């Protein structure tokens, strides 16, 4: 039997020590949760930076395979991204902002022409109602505000333009740091899992799935916006830069993005003439077939191996958890988790002895 302690007090019972340890663990978890909630904006920025670093990793790795040093490859990729963003802002975003203001001012005339081309007298009378004009204009303004707030949330910024610029610069800096450290991060992850056969390869494959999807989706969205812009210019559809920007942005949203983009283009074309709306509909049908059967299979080959049901559920869950940002990253994250799940299933399946 244990005697009293050095101070003459009886020793603490094992159950009391166990409860104290459990209480300390709960306190530590609660403290970490409070710290994570307090620094949630910066944590989102860190996640975005790492996610973007995985996105540019396939391009950096390709340049390295062509005898580029990693630092030079990352510099070239960042300069190309900055140049591309500058071109998009100059030739798409700036004209789109001006066209958005003009569209809001011309909204009553657009609605009136839409009613005429639809040929429904009751609908025409409804569209000519000033109260309807005010409601539609309010809806357009709310939609623009929602998109702005969604983009701000994606960069963990709510509020001022300065905050958005700071967040974008911070995400860009984290992208560079994570890209430079990516080989060390991959080595650390594979070393930590090296005692389980197959895990290092599964981790690398999961990371490559995320990177391949991000790079591929950027190319697909850019192609959709560029082709749509050329079509809108040739067809004479109003607000070509604004519509092309909408097409490129919505094309990144899986499942429903292309449909929403086509509806926006068709409605604006319908305000001009019914024949132009039909031509626009045919263009979107042809382009979506071209993208779905030629571009996407080549770009996303072996990147996202998900069934339509799994993809749809992943998008719904991602959108409900993190809004537009969650919907955008749902597919690559799910594809990466599928690789890790397959590895876990393989580890749990007992190997049959060879005969």
C-alpha cells in the first residue's frame, strides 16, 4: 500500500489524475478553437495560398522537367499570372464595370424590348411597369453586391478596398512561399507516412489532383470567356465584356455555371431580337458540347474521377459550408479525399497469401 507523500498528504488517486488530464485536454482544445475563430480570416488566407500553390504546381513541375530552376519557374509563373490578371482587368473588368452601370441605366428600355420580342401583351404590360423596373434594378444591384461580397469572402475580406488589396497581396505572398517550400512539404508528408506502404504515393497523387484541377479549370474558364467575348462582338450583342466576364466566372462553378451563363447571354440577346437570341442559344449549345467532349476531357484527364452524383453532392455541401468559395473547391478537395479513402480501404483489406 502506498504511504503518504513527502508533505504528509495522501497521494492523488489515479482516477483524479485521469480526470485532470482530460480536463486539460478539453481546455487546450477549447483554447485552440477560440484562437482559430479569432484568426479565421488569416487561416482562410493561408488555406487559399496553399490551395493556389497546389494549383500552379503542375506548371512549375513542368518547367522544372524542362531544366528550369524552381525559383526561376515560380517567378515565371507568377509573372505570367500577374500579366494575365492585368490583361483581364484592362480588357474585361474595366469595360465590364462601365457596361454594368450603362446596363442598369438602360434596364427599363431593355425590359420593354424584351416584352415586345416575347409577343405577350400581358407580359409586356408587366415589364413596362415602373415598379417592376425598380424591383429588377434593385435585384441587379443586390446581385452585384452579393458577387462583390462573395469574392471578398473568398479572400477573407469584408469591407474596404484596402482590405481586399491587402488580402490579395497576402494570398499572393503565401502562394510564393508555399510554392518554394512545396518540395520540402511533400517530403515531410511522405516521410511521416513512409511506415505505411502506399501512403506516400497516395498523398502525392491527392495533391496532384488538386493542382491539376485548379490549373485546368482556370484554362477552361479563360477559354470560355475569350470565345464568348469574340462571339458577342461578332453577333453585336450589347455589353460583350460584361457578358464574357460573367461567362468566365460562372463557367468555374460546376454543374450549373454554364447554364446560368447561357441564360444571361440569351436574355440580353433577346432584348435585341428573337433571332439573335436563337443564334446565342445555338452558340452556347455548340460551345458547351465542344467544351464537355473535347476540352474538359483533355484538361481534366485523370484529375477528377467522380460520379455525377458524388460531384453534385460535393458541390452542395461545399456551397452550404463556404458559399461560392466552397462550391469552387468542392470537386478538387473531394477528388483528393477519394484518393486517400481508397488508400485507407486498401490498408484495411487483408492481403491474400500467395499460393
